[in-house]
């Protein structure tokens, strides 16, 4: 892919008049997997929601471009049509809508009229992807996330990723609540879509996910901005030593830990 998949410059984001993101810069090139780590309340989930256009988050300054196109000028559905995907930290439950119907509608929403995916092609694809993720075939007819365990919801998010084949995926704590077996399966699914035209941003608290998905870059987020970047070895050091050494190195005072922003 020519150029960068995602380019964020000097991003500032407010929630209810309180600034959470305070001048964040980030660039993800096609074919790269990036990870963002940081203490609670530093704005990691706010970043994901703001990029995808959640109305609660007010972008007051800065720019976000996807393949040279201005993301901030797009409506939420236009961002999805452009190839952006968000696996949410807390996926919503939708009663009355089956997984199968939801995913087929989502696929067809990104296709031209008259070029909708055929029912048989869709069924074959979904069956294959559920097998890859070791998901029981009954999931197809269950209502979207209704009655799902935390781990089932996260596998279902990755199933959506494999079905929709986006250009850019933002995975917000996709490893939360997963046991080691489920973590391996989810990681395998993410690794299977890696390629030159796919960029991925993983938001995580734990290095354990990165034992199975090797990031090209790891970023540490504090006080609403990226304060340090490095390779996979940075995540290993954070796992072993925590964040105090970064705070000391940069002269950052302890942040108030509250609801994850």
C-alpha cells in the first residue's frame, strides 16, 4: 500500500468539556501492527472511540487521515465503508438480530447495490471463519452477543473482523477476560489477516497478548498523548517493571486513576 494507512496529528479530544486526548500523534503504515499500552484513565479507549466517530467525544483540534482521506469529515457509517473497524471493549448485545443476519448485512453495506454477497458464499465463509476461531456453529443463529460470556463476545468481535476484512482495525482490549486457550485462538485470528493492505492498532494493558501477536511498534500513552515508542521489547519491559520508570524518565507525576477514558 502506498502511503500510510492511518495518520493522526496533534489530536485533541474532549468529553463533557474535559480534555482527555492532549496532542496525540500516531502513524500506522500498511502491513503494520501497533500496540498502545498505558495506565487506566490515560485516554486509550477515548482514542479508539474518537477515531470511529462516537458522538460523545468532541475532537477540538488535530487531524486523522485514512489513506489520505479526512476521517473527521466522514460520518460513522462512512468510516466503516472506508475500511475502518472497531472491536469494542464492551460489545453491545442486540436482541432479535442473529449473528448471521448482522454480519451479512454488514458485508453487504460495504458492497455496491447488485453486488451483494450470495447466501451460499456467505454461509461457506462464515462456517470457515467460525472453524478457524473454534466457535460453535450455533453462534450463527444466536442473537448478537445476547447471553454471551466475555470470552465469547471477544471471539465474536474477531469473527466480525475476519468476515468484514477491513483495511484498518482498532482492537480495544480484545484480550480482556480471555483464558489462555481463547487468547491463542483470538491471536491466531488476528495474525491471519495481517498483510500489506491491513493496519492494526491494539489497545491492551497486558504484554501476554503480544506473546502471540508480534507488534511492529509499541506505544506508551500517558496524560493524553504518546510519550514513548519502541519495539516489542518495550512491552516486555513494561510487564516486568511497570510504568514508574517512564514517569521518572519523563518527569511525569502520578495520574489520577479512575474510569478508563
